[in-house]
């Protein structure tokens, strides 16, 4: 079940995807505690990293209890990417991941993210420079291509392997699809058949059956889960248990979910400070409460609250009646 990257082994091939604004330190630590093979940081701009901006340092911060973790870097200049990789290696990163997959316009317009799939020669320069800069495993995340007429992921994967990349994750959409349509897990098999390094399939994994089907269609060595973890940080572990032992682990009881929400909230306050922490917590609180009775009113109240103590009261006040109702 494991994936070897040389100096680092991923014991379970189920990985938390890098997600801007989501896979920060508090969320990664939470998912790691609940069970996962690997967590990946939010995408960090390499230029900001070498300037050591406050935001980039916060995004790159890691702790021993989430290792192994990968720091994901984005950029368009080989020397800048190499320097950013060195800085993160010095700060304790165990894996450097390169982003060739982000579809966002401001990233693509800066000739980074998915834009690099349109220039394989320049992409190779970035890959080679980053690999040569550090003694850590360097991995790559990309899409199937820029659009339906240029799905060049298999060719770029071969280039990446030649440059020394140790693992490739493929989101089964083109850049021009953004997050619309459906991930083409079967296309990822073409990447797997092109290279000998591990390949990970990503995109649209919302259930354990999705994970199993994605692996079957792609032939991939592992699966990466992103939006399927929104409000369900335990989902990665559920997939691991199913793939490893056919064990179907239920969602945690409501009282355990409340404990998870409360701990996650406190971690966000500690990591970001109270003002920013309260704002960032809102989306997570909304995801946790989705589908529960009265969740719309609860989300509305949380979104209008800036006092950390009041948010605590709202969380407890939302879950407690549900717990009492289920106990009756």
C-alpha cells in the first residue's frame, strides 16, 4: 500500500490535496491526527517565499506531528523556484511539490500553475532546477492538459521523470475545465503507463466508492482527496480503511464531531490570531454543519459574529440541542 519516494515513505497512499485557503496548518494537523498518508500545504508563491513575507512563512510553517508533509510551490522562474525549495528544506520540509495544476487566472496570467503545461521546455527547466536545488524528494501536481485539444500530461510526465521528479499527481481535468464537468480518471492511466515513478489520481473523490473507482480506472498508485474533505476531515481515514481492509468506518458520532469542530476552531485562533482566525473559521464551521437541522441560521449567525467567545457559544449552542435530541 505504501509509496516510496526515496528518503520518504508514504505509508498509506491516500493524500490530502493542496487547497488554497483550506489545507493550512490547523487543517493539515487535524487530518493527520484522524489518519492520512501525506498532507500537502497550500500553494505558496515562490517569489513570496524567497522574500519571506509573513503570509508565505505562515503558509509554509509545519510541525513534527504532521510529518511527512509536502510544501507546494508555484512560480515561473527556475532560479526563484530553486531558491524557494532550498528555504523550505532549511525550514524542515520533507517533500517539495511543484504546482503545474492551478487554473486560477491570476496564477496562469503570471505564467505559473497550469500555464506551464503549455511550455514543456520551460516547465522542464523549472523541474530540473528545483530537483537539483535540494536533497529532498520533489513531486509534481498537474492537470491532464490545458484544454481538450492539448492533453499532454503523459508527455510532460515523461519529461518530469527524466528531470528527477519522484511522484506525479494528476487532477483529471484540463485547465480550461476549471472545476466543471467531471474528472477523467481513465485518462490518468495514460500517465501511469508512460512513467515508472508513482502516479496519484485526483479529482471528484467524494465517497469511498469514488476512490476505489478512480484507482481502478487510472491504475494509479494512490489517490489524492481535496474538496471531499470539506467539513469531513475524517474522510481520508475512511478511504484508507476501505482500501486497506474493506473496513467501512462510519462518520464520527455527533459528540465527537463537536469535539473536532471545537478543537479545530481553537487551533485556527492560535495559528492566525483571533481576528483573522474567526474569519477563516467561518467556512469550516459552515462545512461541518452542512445538512444538520438549523444549519442555515447557524451559519448566518456565525458569519455575523466577530467575538471569538461568542462563536464558541454559537457552536456549542448549535450542537447541544442536536445531541440532546438524539439521546432522547
